[in-house]
C-alpha cells in the first residue's frame, strides 16, 4: 500500500470550507454559474429583505402570512419572489393547512459566506 496522503475533494486545506474563497482560487465556469444564480436571486431588494426576514425569525422559519404585510406589494408578487428564492436553493418551504412556512437553508448561506470571506478577514476575526 502507498503511504501517500489522500486528498478529500471539496474541502479547503486551510479551513475545511467546502468552496474556495474569493481570494484563494479563481472559480471554474461551473462554480461561477452556480454562484451567479444565487447572487442573481439576491440581487433584488425585496428578495434580499425576504431572506433576511425569514433567516432572522425566532425558530428559523416564517409564515407567508407574516411576510406579506411588511411589503407594499400584492400577495402574488411576494409569492413570486419567494419562489425565485426557493428555486435558487436559498430557502425551502412546507405547507401547513392554508399557510406556507419558509426557512433559510444554512448550507447555501454558509457557502456564500465562505466564498465572500477573504483570508485577511478570517485572520482579523480570530
């Protein structure tokens, strides 16, 4: 048997993050396309606020009935924005009776955070 060290794919040598950070390595075409899809979903102020409202709720989930009144938009428009966040993989939902409850997907948010974190920022927070 060889005594070579096995490399675990999908992990950074530095911090165990699953994705390369912005300052560590250039993205390949597939990674760039996937991250662009996430950033495009967050590129609208309504969707960014919705994600923030959902992620900051006690218990980690929010009913659509609590989200809609915060906006001067129709319920179908809010539903459309929530659908786009869901399709991007930023949130998920479940119907309970007549209401739909949404929660943020931590793995996706962690991936975005890891990508945006530079090695200098990580050093200053330690």
